């Protein structure tokens, strides 16, 4: 299963963070080679690392695609650009963030020139805003390197930042 993490804490031209992420899911699903097969609810969480940024809205989707991990990542980066994402400073506030979390359990640590890709996402096991949506989509998911299940990763993750499921 291919998992994409979504997050935003600034508005874009289409609306607030949650609206932007909804539009992004539609844009991803409209790609001829990508099919969204499952999606999580939306979660609200503080910025990581802790800062005075607005809270983030986070979620995840599962997709099917014949695209390679690099092709998919490049497409996700192009979707970010459509919604006005400018990558300036690491961990800065953003109108959209699309991360390739897991690609069918593939473990890839090499970095392709011009396109950093590490699978699974290197910090997913530390972040409740990734783990909770992931658990909604695939409760039996296991980390491809540590083989620790998502429920155990959630139990081990730092609970310093509050995270709440947003009521629809």
C-alpha cells in the first residue's frame, strides 16, 4: 500500500488548510495513473518542532499507481506548487505539504540528485500526526525497517504535542 501524508497550516488561494488538502486529494485522484483508495480523517496538531506557527491540519491517503516512487514524489511536488507551496526554510509554516510516507514497504535510502527520497519517511515513527492517520487507513501496518506495528509506534511516540481528530 502506498501512503501519502498531507499537512497544512496556512491558507492557500482555494481556502483554509483543510480545504486546500481536500482539493489536493481531488487533484491527486484526477491523475490518470493514480487512484485514491482510502483516506483518513483530519487531525489538528501543533507544529513540530514546537513554534508559534498556527496549528496544522494533517491526514493521510492510500493510493494505487504504476508510477515509480520518484515519479510519484515529483508529481506530489508539482501538486504542492499548484497550491502555492514555496520551499524556503525547513519546518516553516506552509499552505500544503505532501509526503510519501510508505511505498509498498520499499526501503530506499539512496538520494537521487535533485530529488531527495527516503522510504519509509525517516521521521514517521516519531510523529503522531502521521501515525494516527496511518492507523486509520491501515491498522495492521508495520514499519518496513523495524517491523514494529503502527499501534506500538503510536504508544512509543512522544505525546508532547496534542493532536485531535477534527469533527466533520
